[in-house]
C-alpha cells in the first residue's frame, strides 16, 4: 500500500521542502535534494546480495499512480 500521496508531494514542492528520500514502500522513494530542480523517483533493490538504486524519472514525468502499479 502506498505511503505517499500526490497531495502531500505537491505540498512539499510548493513549500520548498528538500529531502534525501521519502519512501513509498517496496523500494520506491522520492528524492528532492537542494541541488535538484525537480523531485525524482528512485527504486532501491538488491541484486546478488548488493544494494542497487535505479533512477526511474522525475515526478513531473511519472505519476505516483503509474508507479504503484508495479
């Protein structure tokens, strides 16, 4: 079940709040650091026992609803 909502994310963007990662669950998280112009989606997973991170795209390009169909 998703932990983040579009309303919550839009409020963070509007307020200018920055963060390294806000988790949505199952490895999916949103990152919006000081150096980022726009929030981006990332996915954490393990492969052969090693932690990996995959960039999925920006919040503007990928809706939360589309990402949660995985």
